[in-house]
C-alpha cells in the first residue's frame, strides 16, 4: 500500500506525513488541528456576519424602493405637473444662462434661480398647452416676468430676434388642445432633468479646461 504523501501544515507551514490517506488532515499534530479548527470556526462566524449584513442592506434597499414606489403611486396629477414644470424651467434657465433678459435686454447678476426666471411668452394661464414648449420660453429677469406682467410685447420682439418671426408666428397661432396625462408629465420631468445635468457637466468641463 502506497504511503501518504507529504503535506504542508496549515498552521506552522512545516511538511508532515499523515498517518492516513485522509484529505481532511491538514495539520501536523493535534494541537495544530485544534488551532485550525478554531480559526475555521471564526472564519465561518465572519462569513455568517457578513451574510447577515448583506441581507440586511438588501432588505433596506428593497424597502426604500418600495417606499419610493408607493410615494410615486400616491402623487396626484397636479404634483406631477408641478415637478415637470420645475424641471423644464430649470433647464431653460441653464440653457439661457449668460444671455440677457429676453424682454429688457439687461444682464442682471446671474444668481441661478434668483434674478432670472424662465419666462413664458404665451403665459401658462392663457396657453397651458405651451407650458413645455421651448420656443415659447426664455430666460427673463424677475422684474420683467413678475412686475411687468411678462413684458409681452418686448418678449415677442426678443423672441423674433432669437428664433425668427416664422416660429413666433407659429406660437401665436398654436391654439391646439393638449391634455398632459401623468405618464407624459413623468417623461417631461425625466427628460429635462437629464438635459439640465448634461448642460451642467459640459459647462463644468469647459471651466476646468479654461
């Protein structure tokens, strides 16, 4: 019968010849066998603890996803419209950052969300169907937008200079009826949130390169 081959002790690293052909024997003496057994029990405890932590984190993530989904499901159409409009307006202000007010031509101190609004040429109250029309909007100083009732005539002239009389005429003649359902409002919010982020990233890269 062939003798067992030499093996390396997992504890001390010394080579030994086991008494039996048993692949489970990985120690050179009972004392080292006991040490190895304790080490492996500790490893199992660590593995079990890591598994519990992972499972807990996965459950927490799942709970957060469920909570978010429930909150989304409970949102009303006016809430979605408000969020969509906020995302759209933010994009327009970012798009036109650095440009003068569409109505008065002034370039007030650029405080994002402060001295410049997203102005609507045909107002949302009068033409709700154009609330998300990019040709109908431009950065407008707070004074013109809020204190001069939108300064519509000057707004129209500013738009003609920027996008052309033909497009402004199309806006003036657009009286179509549009119903914005919740899925549409969700898409608007998603699209213009992404567009705003992309603009911010491009500008940040240009500033870094300058």
